[in-house]
């Protein structure tokens, strides 16, 4: 449990992302900032390219040097600020609702694969720098920075999952879908791929929200009431985070997935993804947070 708030530069998020602003641009550091709701929009700044709504519903940070780096996937609009702002800050718009972050450190050799996943996602990149000295080792990241998302290799790839092993040896599965996937990430793909039913938290204050789905042999239930391990609970209408958890541990279960895309009709036609892992401690925390769910066919039930 953190001792400071999420907008504090001395917190875990501030210390991690804050590294980007603590040094001048140089040929030894590469980074990419992407968000379908870029920072300038929070205060009525530039809107950017109107066509970007066809790009991924994705939010994240990639920061690396010649040996290692991290990939942060999150749900917070207007975050983080561009590097030229000179300092870390957290938007006030990200304080009113629940948000999620998953940050994993990887060795340099994993970042080409991460770049390929982003090419499938087609993110809205608003700030980046991949120096020439990195291009030979992470050409996919260089392409993403240059907004050349659809390389010949991935021209016809609608979705792909890959295993990414962290610096600490933990195995994660990255699920990345593009607009051509044209289906719900969780029910159509993640649940059958993991061989697990899923309880899913996502932003429901939008049009075309997909109801819980128990077809095709997998139950994917929408979470409606959350308790984050504190003395209070809140409804899904107050939570902007996007995560999923297996209902049960044991064989085939115990999964936790944290990502950046919702369950709604519009986002079936947009890129996005989630990062999943099996960890008993992490699973227990997320599973305990899911209190009530929407039953298939309607109505509210205790998450099974």
C-alpha cells in the first residue's frame, strides 16, 4: 500500500514515469507516450487528428535505455505530460474515478516484440523519441514513433498474443488486437485463450456497453460493485479502470489481466489490449475486489 497519493512525484508512479523528465534528450534513451485522450485536451488544448478515433483505444508509456526499460499500460486520460513539460504531473481528471496501471521492467530484447504489439494496436502517439542508435535493435518501436503502424509483416494481423518475460523472470501474456479484429477482446479471445471464465471491470458510462456473456462455453461477467481492499466500496460507474480476473484459482484459473480497452460495441472496432499473469497474491487482491456482477440475462448477483 502506497504512503503517498497517485499525483505525488515521490510515489511509485511518479518515480517511475518521472525518470522521463529528469534528463535531457540523448541518444541513450528511447521513449513513446501514447493515449487516445492526449494531455493537451484536458485544458481545452489541441484536439489533434480527428481520424484518430479509428486508432487504438490505448494508453501507455514505453521508456528504455540500451540495457532495459519498462512498459506501462494504464487507463488514465490525459496522462502523462509531454517530456518538454519538464516535470511529472498527474491530471485532475484522473482523480475522480478508479484507474489502473501495470508496469513491468523488461530487458532490451523484449522491446522489439512490444513494438510489434503496439503496431497491431495502432496507438495515438503524442510524444516520442527513438534515436537512430536504437533503430537496429527495436525497429518496430521506431516505426510506432513515426506512426507507421502497419508494417508489411502485420498488414493482415488482426490480433496476436505473446509471452513476455520480465527482468525478474515473471511470465506475462500480452494480448493485442487491431481494429480488424472487430469483436470483444475478453469474451471472443482472452477467456478461451486462457481457458478461464472472467470477471471484467471497465468503463460503463459509454454507449453500446456489452452485457455479460455466457455463450461459447465461457462466462464473461461485467463487475458492478468493487471493493479495493479498503473500508469502502464503489460502483462500476465510478471506476474507469479496465481489468479482468478469473473467478477461481487452481488449475486453469488464477489469472489477472490489466489493460486499456472496454467492453462496448465501438471498441470492438478499435485496437487495444491487456497484459495477463498468474500470481496467487495479485489474484487474491483482484478477486476480492469483485463483489457484485451482472448476471447473464440481466440482474445483479454475487460474483461467482
